[in-house]
C-alpha cells in the first residue's frame, strides 16, 4: 500500500522511469527561490524588462500553464499574438530548457512528467495501474486537470 500526496507518489514513479524522458534518476526538485533565479536568468537572456513582469508573476503564469497541462509549444500556439503572452511563452520555453540542463524539475513538472511517462511507456502504465487496484483521493473536488488525468490513468484498469 502506498499512502502519500500526488507529488510524493509521482516522485517515486519518476525515480524509476524518468530516464525515459531524458532526465537521470538523480534529478532535483527546484523550490521557489530556485525558480525565481532561473526566471531571472531567462528574463536577462531574453532582455525582458523587469518592469513589464516580475519573476513571481512569470512563475505564476508558467504554473497555470502546467496545471492546464500545456507544454511550452502548446502555450505558444495560444498566445493569439498578444505581446504579453508571447513574452511569457518565450520565458516558459527557456525556463524548461534550463531546468532540463540542470536535471531539475519544478513542483508542477512532477505530476506532468509522470503522466507523460505513463502515456509513453505502456509497461509503466500497466505496472502501476495493476499495482493500484484502489485509489482514494482526499479533497477530490480540489484536483486540477493534471491531477485528474493522473487519477484517471492509474484507475482506468480497475475502474
């Protein structure tokens, strides 16, 4: 029996399978201060004025995109030629590249990368959907799209 948060359970799965998506199992999880540092680097490289955006606002926008399961390329397609969203898209794309260069994930990546692995690796999905015959989610009404997708994948086999 596994008992844990979405994130703690996903980290266990990621430690086993994350090499399938280009990270090593010794990946690190960046906290808010790490995120701010990387976003600041991105802003500097992209020559984005810190009067236009704060690191905090960019992290918020990136987090929202990730909670909606939008990868940088998908987010870029939805900018509708809005300059503000295009700048966020540029930062988001570079931010993800920098995370990967550091073999790092942020908190939102934990669930999304687990979903990605389960969708791309049939044996992983089979293993965990068999392992978790029952799934109990406390505060289910508070789940976001990514969490709902994860639950759906893990519980589909046994309904």
